[in-house]
């Protein structure tokens, strides 16, 4: 499948109003994983640790926060937060239209319990 080279993330987010979670995924790359993630106010991702990859979070619209190792960072349109692998992190939406792009090196298959 061919990868589109230009994507309007704001348009995708706006057309996904009312949905939560991943609303768009980059197709066609063997090396990169990129997901547009959207949450309404109070939604987000619970605290967890990812020991496999560094992650870039890029705000697309709305506002929220990312907590990395106990430090809170604001995330909104045009703001990027770097999350190193092995860091404890969580994400919380502060607005109804919060969306961000999550980008990292593609990793192997999901491992449960291990």
C-alpha cells in the first residue's frame, strides 16, 4: 500500500469529533509508527512505562498534558514533548478536542506479560 505524503492532521481530528483513541495511523512505513490520538476532556492514557522505544508527542489541537517521570508538560498545537524509552509517562486531555501525533520507531509484535 502506498503511503500518502501529505496528511492534514487537524482535518482528520476535526472529522473524528466524539471519538477517542487512535483516529489515524501511518500506513506503508516499515520503520516508523505514527498515530493521531484524540481524547475528550478528562480522557487520556494511564501511567505506564515503555521500555522499547523513544517517543515524540506532537500536539495537533486542543490542550492536554504529558507527565514524564513526575514532571508535567503542556501539550497543544505545535508543541512537541520527547519521552525517552524507559520513562514513566501518562497523558491527560484538558479540552474536548485534544489530539496529538505519537511517533516512534516501529517495534516488534506486542508481548503480553513479559
